[in-house]
């Protein structure tokens, strides 16, 4: 019976770990996901996930807080 994909991946991670490639678990850097960055609204404290264009955060600012600007709601946002 052939090995499953999970078994093959674990074997590859073990080989990488023994060879000193990748992180402590043997995962290659291109396979490691980045942690999600959450933006917190300074007015209502709602957390919204940061994305490339932050469309959800902009919609939140305009819909929930029309008197405040986007930058006032999310000062930590990159754009």
C-alpha cells in the first residue's frame, strides 16, 4: 500500500530537519504561513484582519463611524 501524503510530508520534514534545512519543525520557509495581523478600531475596539487593501476596515470606518476618518479608526494600518 502506498504511503499517504501526510506520511510523505512528515518524512520530508524529518529529512529537512536532519539536514538543517528550514525551521525547527523541518518546514521550508516558503511553506510557513505568516501570522494574521489584526487591526483594532480605536473607537469601538472591533478587530478586523489586515489585508493588502484593507477594504473591510475602510468599510467599517465609513459605515460605523462616519464622523471619524479611516486613519482615526485604524492608526496602525499600513495603507
